[in-house]
C-alpha cells in the first residue's frame, strides 16, 4: 500500500508539473494576444492620423495665386483726395503665392481682397497724383500739360494734333483759358469730344 501511495504521490507531482506548465503557457499566450491587440490598436490610430494629415495637406483651403490672377492696385492720394486704380495681370514672380507671401511683396499696402483670381491692394500716399491735366489752345492746336499739386504746369504731356479752328467758339474760348481735367479716362473723353 505504501507503494500505491508513493505512486499516487509521484503521479500527483507529475500532473501538478504538467498542469503548472500548461497554465504558464496559457498565461504567456494570453499576454501575447493582449500585446498584439494593443499594438494593432496603436498602429491603427497612427495609420488613421497619417491618413488625416495626408487629406489635410491635399485639400488645403489656403488660397494661392494663379497665372490668371488680376491685381488691382488702389492708390489714394491724400493731398488731392483722388483714388487711382490700376488693374494688371499678375507678375510671374507672384504666381502660386499665398496671401502672406503677397503681403510681403506689397510692403506698406493693405490687402483688401485675396482670391485665387483677384487681388485688391490699397495704399494711402501723402502726395498729389499725377493725373491732373490742363488742355490749352497753343497756336491753333490742343496741347495737354501735366499739372503739379499747386496747379502749375509741370511739363508738356502730349501734343494732340487736334486743330482748334474746327471747334465751336465756346470750346475755343475755354481752351484759351485752359480746361482742367482729372484722370486719364476723363482726359481721353475730353479729347474725343474735340475730335
């Protein structure tokens, strides 16, 4: 009987060892599964973040200029209270630029509008604009003079070739006195009226 007890004891020891080994491996497998689950969850978050960043980069809402962009420069001359506007196509050096980059190129200007197709910049200048003219009859021909801020003749702007002998007496009298005109558009309109 002692033999059976000893045999039962050895069998219990072997079974205990096998059971302990089984539980140890089961615990290791569970730890491995838990680690892989955590790793894949973290990896999934990283993949999602990378995808969101890529989408954000490719669908950027930051406007940039294009070759079709028109730039309007508005200059307000304080001394004569005139606003002069000039519109032109964008210079090649300013293509594909952001609003901040355009602002750096137009130091001292205020950007009033910025879209990929149109930019409007504004500046106040403490001076007199150069679009003040005087039309006069000189030896039977209309001459255009540029005026300074005091109304004095600065220089001869243009000899029109328009003969005054074909104009009405009222127009001839006005031209002898001198007709003051502001702006290139108004100057061209006035000259067309005399032709």
